[in-house]
C-alpha cells in the first residue's frame, strides 16, 4: 500500500519537519471512534475478511502431512483469530496494523496514517492526498481480498477525516449494496449523522495571502524576493506566516545564504517563548549548518530530555568532529526513540572514533530497516567518507557568531571552462576525436545522430568498461555503482546520439539507484585508499589548442590513465549539465582519460572534478561551498 510510505517534505523543510516541531500554526486534525462510527458497516466487512484470511492461514499451517504444515505458525494463527473475534468491529479497525511490508500478505490499515501530526508542506501534501482519496467511492465487492478491502476501510477514514478537517460535520452513513447484501460507501449513499457527535470545530481564519502564492513559495517556483515581500506584508498571526517563513528558510539554505535562513527561522522563534523558542532556534541552525555555537546553546536551552533535541545537539558535535560527544548524544536519543535516523548518525560517530565494526553495523541496520536513509544523509553531507577524513564536516566559520564571518555566497558563476591558462604538461593525443559537440549548458535535444562508426566506437567503449570492471577493487555494490556512472556518462554525453542511448541511460540509472546506498556505506580499509587527488586533470573549452576533442573536455596531462569524476555547480534548468549536477555522488559523471589524452564532458559554467590514477577510482561527497571531497580506492 503506497499510502503507508512516509509523507515527507523536500529540502531543508523536510529536516525541520523531521524534528517533530510543532512549528506550523493550528492543530492537526485527528479522528476518533465517534468520528468514524459511520464506517461501521465497512469496518465490519473488512473485519470479516480478515477472519477469513486468518482461517485460510490456519487451514494451510495446521493440516498435518501437507507441505505447508507448521505447528508453531498454526498456533499463532489460531491465537490471532481467537483474539480478533473478541473485538468490536470499529475498535478492531481503529487499533489498526502498521507491521506490514517485506512481502507480508497482511496489509497495513487503521487511523495512524491520518492521525500522525504534520506541519508545513508535509501537512499540505498529506491533506491533498487524503482529499483525493476521500473523493473516491469506497465500495466493497465480494471478490476483494483482505488487502484490497483494507484500502477501502482507509478510504472511509479519509472521508471522515476530511469532513472533520473541513468542519462540515459527519459524512453520510454508508449504505448497503443491494446486489450482494454487502455494505458499501458511495458518494450518494443516504443516512444521518452519528448521534452524539460533538460540534465540528470552527474553520481556521483565512490568510491575507492567496494559497496559490504560498504554494509557489513552498514549491520553489516563486522567487525568494517575492516570497520575502509576501511575508513582510502579513502579521505573525496570519495562517500563512509560518509556511512562508519556512519556505524562505529552505530557499535561502539552498541559495547558500544560511544567515538569511536563520533570520527567517528566528522570526518564527520570536513568536514563541521558553523551550519552544529555543527548539526552533536550535533546529534552524542545525538545518542551516551555520551559527552553530549559538545553535548548541539553543539546543541546551531546549528540552534536553527530548530525544529529538538530544539528536540535534549530536549533529552539532558531529559537524565539529567531536565524535565522542556526538556518539553519546545519538546513543542517548536512540535508546529513547529507536529512530533509524538516529541509529545511522550513531554509526557515523562510531566511525569517527575508529570503531568501524560498530559503524557498519549501525548504518547497515538503519538502511535495512528504512531504505533510503543513507541517501538522505548523503545529500546532507553526513557520510562515512566525510567522517573518515577525520575533519569537521563544516568549515570553522560555521561556528562563528552571525556577522563575525561572511556567509558563504551562493556559488558564483566562474569563467567558462578553459578561460584560465592551461598547464602545458605532456602532449595532446594525436588527432581529433569524433564526438558530438556540446556547448556549455547546452539545452537537451540538440543531439546529432551518430555515424555507424561512431556508434560502434561507443559500444566498444562500454564493452571495454564492462571487461575492465572485473579488475576493480571494492564491494560488488561499489563496482556496480562505478560501472553505472560510466555507462550513464557515456550515453548521456558524447554518445547521446546513439540509437539505444535512452535505454542504456535508463538501465544505468536503475543500476546506480540499486547500488548507491550500499556503496556509500561500504567498509573501506585504510590501506586501500589514498587521500590525495591527481593534479593533472583540468577542464578545457572546445577552442583550447590543447583540447583535441572538439567538445568541452577533461584533459589528462599525466603519463598514465586516470579515472575522473565530475559534477556541475548550479547548472541551467533543462540543460545537459543538469544531468551531472553536484549534490550527491549518485549524480556525478565518471569517465576514464588515457595517458596524455582527453575525454569529452558536459560542462555548465562551473565544474568540480576529482581524479585518481587507474585502477583506483574516486569515492566522493559534495558539499556546497566546499566542493568534492573524498579519496581514491
């Protein structure tokens, strides 16, 4: 059931929402037994289907002499059936089930999805999804499985939730389908409100800002200046005040202006007092990774018994490379909340102390229990690679008081590749290479067809990489990731005109997605790594006399082949450079450059690159304002 996947916001807003802060104004709507009494006929039928499902399990597990016989599971299934038969239908459904997944035939259902408090954009997304589901018919049919019926039961809760949220009173009571005698809930079914239901809450006050304008700020489709103007024109009591302030926090972080992000976060905190205000100031500074000494003071002034606060404080210690302090905080928080995110962070703190077995255990368990955890933290710069460098995860000025150190500016547009004087070391490879010419930031779609010879050359390059991968060091996931990056770079770049390029890129993306998380958390022995990048690779414009490719290129002046990874800083939307945008290791380009040779690349206005002597390959992370950092393996 995809509905049971977490509903999360994006960017910095997600980090704020994940802290559990009640930053947004107003209370989250919840439904109780009285609110969903109208769903009793639906719940009764779903409950009956559950009992039929359990009886089928019993028939399979308890039949001695059959392949499915299992004495232990037989006993468990009988106990569960006996217990569920004792429940009132509505009580049973409201108890719910959230332990599903991993191929379990038993579905998730119940009110927890609807009653879990959300804020900001996360709340807007959830309400929109609930509203869409509530608008659908909730009809049960005889051929439905228990799993399908549970979806209908949740749909009835969605109807009750939206009715209460909108303050329109109880939804129509479910009718009974005349064709088969089974209950169904339709849009036009008759009935009357459940007796004794309390009056619906008053509708929230209207905002002075149109919701479409607020949504544009939250989605990032409006400019930061226009969102700031909207915020300046309303009072803190306006329902849109917090959403706009949070959108500006997120936008200014993404723009590389953490001091401004903190300013907007403090505007929220100024409307609060005591522990609540301290929690907001602590959270915003950890999210912005700036003004961290003040952030630590704010965290210490918040509720230090709250595992969320303890974990935030641990992040500050982690960023400062105070590994033992970070571990103590994450361990304390994890023992309280058993959060997989906290467990992952505890693993990073273990790695900082050289306890790699503990690090691999914690980060691996967190990823196994909540897939995507590694990638989420990688995007924040919290990786084993970064920690194993032994350095703080943020620059020293991130701890200075606001105003004492300049805010890192949004990435400036440098001169185009090749404008700086090239180092004329080594000789260019002989003769031009037949490639498609890419202008910097060229829009997608400007791809010339390849000749038959060029297509064969592209296929030969891919075959060579696949054969060479048999000799690479690393875990199977690391090797698969590297091969996927090479394939994607080749067919989204110089071989993009190949007839099968789209399919080969899609295949590469699937391989990257499947292997990236495990590769990022793979254990790396120190004797397999070198901390230094090779210095003999530089980007070149097509008209540079040392560039033989006729395209933007990376040139290798070493007398040995190198493996190079690169990414584009702030590429134009819809450009080829955006394909290799900086942000995480999974979106980088990766290529092989022969000795004293060059290879075509796709450049925006600014490129970051990192090269290693073959057969070693880069293992990297990217941090805005800092660039690529890592080692060769």
